[in-house]
C-alpha cells in the first residue's frame, strides 16, 4: 500500500520536513526559478507552502512572501524554521488554493511547489474545473507583468523525465493554457543507507527502494522536477 500523503501532511509534518532537507542536493531549484523570474524586490504569494521548503529559499531574496497551505501542522514547522533564520519578511496562513485571503494584484510572483497536483488527484472527475479556480485565483493576485511558476514531479527514481501517468492530462492542460515547461534534476542525497531506506519508504513506499543508488557522497534517489511558467 502506498503511503497516505494527506495523513503525512497532517500528522507527520516534522518527518516530512526531515525528508525534504535531503532533496535537491545539486541546488538546482533556486537558479531555475531565478532564470524564469528575477527575485529581488518581489512580493511573492506561495500556494501549498508545506514545511517551507521553497519559502526558506525565497525569503532572503524577496521583499515579502505570503505562504499558504491547508495543513496547519505543516505551516507550524515552516514558521519555526523561518523564525530560526531571523527572516521577518514572511507570513504563514492556512488557506485553500481556491480562496486566498489577499486583495487583488498584490503579487509579483505566484509560486507553488508539488501541491496543485493533489487538487487534481482529489477531484478526478472534475479536476479541470477545480484547477481553473486555482488558476483564476493566481491571476487575480498577480500584478501586471507578474508571473506564475508551478513545480511538480516529473518522476521519482528516474534520471530523465518519466511523469506519473495520472498527472499527464494535468501537465498537458497547463501547456494548452500557455504554460511553458522546463525540467531539472532534484535528487535526494542521503548520508547512509539506513536513512535512505527509512525516509524513502516513509513517503514513497517500498517500490522506490530499488531505485536508490550508491554515489560518492552517499546514496541518492534520483528525482526529476518540472517547472511550468506563465507567461513565458
């Protein structure tokens, strides 16, 4: 049985935070975002911030970041980590993607990492309608010349993109709406095999264990990540 991610986000936020500290050991995410949108002086709205994986990278570079998620336990971890960094230009708040409690036109950048896909999964019969609500909310928040960036998995355990089959219609729909895609490697690096097995099994399930590879620095679980940006 695959792990229940909804349960993890509500009840095991600290352990999830531990997992994602091992992701993107190549440090490819932030440069890829900056290639799409320079960050200096921007006001950012983040959908699905979770434990603050992206928030912590963006906060030192932007003017202000509003971080939203539907899981309060995840945001509590994010807030603790942000407070420890001494950054003060941030706010975390519980909210649904389809109704963000901010005024129109407040954001230079709207960003979401590994989050919108769950709305698609949760509404298999009407995902396009629900996705349109999210995109409309993102556009409502954007200032003129603002930009949207969505990050999603293009395959865990793969060295080149192998998108999950159930997300292919979602990705195709984004591109039909004018989003442009690029991809990067964001591999997980673990210092030893015990930690690699434990955290991989926790979030990805037993079937991902054979994908773990030995490397010079430890053990990696390959990961491909897509970035969809609008407008290009």
